[in-house]
C-alpha cells in the first residue's frame, strides 16, 4: 500500500485513473456481460425455458454444436422468443461461420426492440445499426404506404 501512495505522489494522474476505473467498473455491475447468452425470459414456456438453460450450460462449456441444437429446439417451440434467437446468434458467432449469426441477431432485435443487451452486444454492433425488418406504423396508422 505504501508503494502505491509513493507512486501516486510522484504521478498524481494515477490516482485520477484509479478513480475513473473504479467508477467505470461499478457502472455495469447489474447487467450481464454482453458476450454471455441471455437467460430465458418470464414469458418462455417451461419446455423452452429449460432448453435455453441447457443451451446456456452447453455454451459455458464451449460445446457449441450441442448449444446450437438446444437453441434451435427452443426457437422451433417458441419462434417469437428474442432471447433464443440472440443466444443462437451468439453461439453461431463463437462457433462460426460468423455470417450465420447475422439473421438471428436481426430477428432478436426485431422481436425485442430496445432490449439493452440485444441492442448493444459487441457481436451485434459488428453489423452496424440494425433497422427492424417489420414496418413501424406512421403516426397516421399507415404501415409505410400511401392510400
């Protein structure tokens, strides 16, 4: 500890750096790391929730092919679950080919616009800003077409 104090006296900027790092390190404590699969959401049916949990365990074990199978089963059973698409995309991103992950990241973003992890995950950002593929209604209620 006394070594750190002596160093900080000689280089006052180190104290500033340590404070900034401490504040930055605490900022994201409550969020999942963005390179980890998402847990099943509350609206997942019990079978799908278990498939996602199993897929997440396999992902943690780096058993990509087996994890992909679980996430694909989850999507088959509940196709509108953003977390299952995101997890499949993340696993394909890790296993390769990376291009196979893109449709699942886009589907996840379409199904859960504004989701903090899906929208900001590093592998997702690689593809740039993803616009939803489903048209959003204009203020007059039209879906992007003229009458």
